[in-house]
């Protein structure tokens, strides 16, 4: 009888079993609501981001995942508060942990921020030939931390995004039309007019050489052992 009376008193007390059960129910309901709201808002954000012109899929996924996880974390903190827990120390601990992690990962966060800026402004895209961060080659893949470049001598290099963003970026294939300078040398005893005629014939018959602007062929240098055309 004593145990029964004690259990009954605990159940109906302000901090007893019924109150704990209600708090747990509130916790689960808030988590479920946060999950549903996060899913709906993430879908809306994905739709909105896709409508932006020239937005990469990597940036879309990053924004959507960041939105969903932020809302889930907020929902978890609110749910913990519904359990009767004091969430002020928890928030302070999260802030302190974020500061420590930020100081420990300064280089990584710098690459991360540079990756975000690259994805937003898009100075290049996957498949472009670029010269950036001291590396020249074709962009094979991009992440928020590094860019994978296949060099022209068939080597794969992973370049930190910070090195790319903080230096000059040359997008070699950014435009369909490019000027290419080539030098051809002939001997001093060779026929200059005939050499120029042959060079012009080869160039004008090449399918990738444009008629407008017209190719220019000139003698550019009298070198030590050759007459050079450009």
C-alpha cells in the first residue's frame, strides 16, 4: 500500500510521471514538427535556388542541406527545452565548441569559404580548361574544399580553393573564340614568300581557323639561325 501510495503521489506530482510523460510527448512532437518543417522549407529552398541562373548543383545541395540541418538543430534545442532542461549551458557549450573548431580549422574554413565564393560567382565550371592556383589543366570535379584538375600532361592535382580564389584565374575555354600565337622558322636561304604562302594555305584550310578575324602571318624576327614567322 505504501509503494502504491508513493507511486500515485509521484505520478500526480508537478514533477512526477504524468508531467515527465507529457514532456517526452512534447519532445517527440516538436522533433517531428521540426523534421516536417525542415523538409518542406528545404524543398522550397531547392526550388528557389534552381530558378537562379547558372547555379551549380553543388551549391544547390549545400544551401538545401545547410537549411535543413539548421532547422533540425533549432528544433532539437527547442525540444530539449520542452523536456524541462536548461538549454542555456547547452547553447553556450555549442558556441564555445564552434569557436574552438573554427580556430583549429582556419585553413579548412578558408578553403570552404573560397569554395562557396567560387560556386556563387562561377569563374569556371567542370570541364573548363583553366590556369589557377599555379596549375593549368581541365577541371574534373569541384568540392567546397578543393578543386580536382587534370593537367595537360595527364596528372591529377587537388588544388585548395583558397589558393585558386586568392590568385588570378584564367579560364582558357571561357570563350569560344581565342587567338593562338605560333612561331615558325625557316632558313635564311629559303624562299620567304613561298614559306608564307604555304603557311597561309595550311592555316586557311584548317577547320578551326576562323575567316573573321582573318589570320595574320608576318615575319616577326631575324633570329641567329632562322627567319621566324608569327
